[in-house]
């Protein structure tokens, strides 16, 4: 009897959804930008107000950040040609780790080439097959993938639901546990209930790791993130951060106790088997940290812009959820409506992101908007006007 041969690529041929959206002009992904990530960007030569960037403090095009990167290339070249573990550790990597540890008020820090790799490496290094990792259902994909690599039992609790978190911890009493949560949730913009999470973790003997990719440079009196926001910097075990948001580059880090960081350094596969962060990236982050500490007015401006946009969307009647951060989601509902809204906004000169399933639950598509310290009132007023026009046209308000 002949066996029917299966072709691995069949799934690729049958995936038609993206091309269908392209054909009708509703495809909102991979839009090509021809300029820096400023409040105004250019697409096909047309200026558009950018409300889809994570450049919260507006530092990616800051002269001091760019000059630091240029000087690093002049001294060290364009790359390290190897992993941190072998030949890829430069003096500026070590200096940045010391600087990040001081900034995060932790004993030590370790830098990785991407934020995604931090979560892959840290979770899989610390958790094994006899342990459990407890995560919020809305945690970032990199946390989920880190759990998969760890071979641990993975237990999810309902989003920001403390009763459900306690249920999960009670059910796994006695096991070595790592609780991992986003500090600021990247799609919804709401903040983890960190004091309650920490209290439950301590009660059950679990360790707590906070992915603060969207909190650093945004929350806290001095921009040190969610732990500072709640006054818990000394209590959270591990804080993860990325450079691709407020720190104006690409890469990531983990900060925590020196013995834990030392262990991760020797067991995180995504660190050991990946090329080292390039000199330009490292130097850019160092310069960005200096600016955050020396220009507190940027944080103040970001917070003012956040208040303005949250108030503006609510006044128009949009549903934006419980956000308290520069991430302001505009709830749309159906994916098709979200695609239409994004393209209509583009026609109005506004660049906003679309989030559909699986990034958000099915039927809860949204337009993810995010704001910078460098947006002016004129920019923000124009964005609100565009949303008002598109929202009314689509029956969203």
C-alpha cells in the first residue's frame, strides 16, 4: 500500500490571509519607514504622526545617543564576532552591566543581545523539570517561549487576578517556583499588581521576576520602572529590561542578586550561544541611561502626554481599558474593523499599530497607540482629531 507523502511546505501555500489583506489594501504590517523613530516619520515620502513606537522618551534620535554609538564603532568596530562567553566581552559590556546594576539598584546585571533572549535564557536557566513557572495569561510571548525551553511545569493565572494566582500557588505548594509577570502589559498598557503578587510569592516561597520592558523609562519617580513605582526595588528578585523601548537601542538585560546573575551567566543558552551585543548598541544604552538621570523633564513630559491622550480618548467615547501608561489601546472588536481603522488612520496621517488574535483574545482586536515625551500638543491634538473622524466613520464612537 502506497503511503501518501506529506510536504512540510503545504501549510505555507495554504496561508492566504495576509495576501488577501494586501490585495484589498488592509494589510497593516511591515510598513516601510524611511526616517528615524521620531514623533513624525515618513512613509513613501509622506509625513505621518507616529503613535506606534515604543520610543517612550524619544531617545533613539538624540544627538548624544547617536554620537556615543558612532564613537563606539570608531573604537571597537561594528561587531564582536563571537559570544559573550568566549571572545565577545568588551570592557564596555562590563561597564554597562555595572551601570545597569546601579541604575536598577541591584547587585549585578547581565546584558543579552535581545530582550527576547533574556527571557529565553533566564527562565530556562533557572527552572528545570522538577520546578514550576507561574505566569500571567497575558505575559509576553518571550516569557511563554522561555517556559517551553525550561522543561518546567507551566501554570497560568488569570490576568492580574490575585485569587487565581493564590489558587495556582496553593495547588503547587512545596515546589520550587518562579513567578514571572510583565510590569506593564505591552498591549493593554495596564500595570501588574506588584505589591499583591510579591506578597503571595513570599507567602508561598516563590521567587519573582518582573519583565519591565515597558516600565523602565516610564514608571517610577526616576524612571526605574514598575518596582520603583511601587517602592519595591529591594523586594523583587529579578528585573528584566530591554533597550528597544526607552533605552533607544536593541538588546536586553537581567538584574538581581550577584550569585543568581553569576549562575545565569554560565547556564543561559541564549547568552552562551548567541553573538555579543554590538558596540554601537552598548554605547547607545549607556548614553540613554545618562540622559534619563540628567533630564527628568522627559519623564514629566511623557506623563503629561499620557494623561492628555487617556483623557482625550475617554472624552470621545472610545473604550481604552484600565491603562495608566503611554500605551493606550483603542478597543475595536473584530479584526477586519481594526485593519480598516489602521488604514483609514494612515490616510489621515497617523501611524498606529493593529493587535489581533493571538496577540489579544479573539474578538478583542485593538489599535495599540503609544506616546513619546517628544510628541507636542499639536501632534497629539491631530491624532485625537484623526481618531474622532475614523471612529465615527466606523461606528466605534
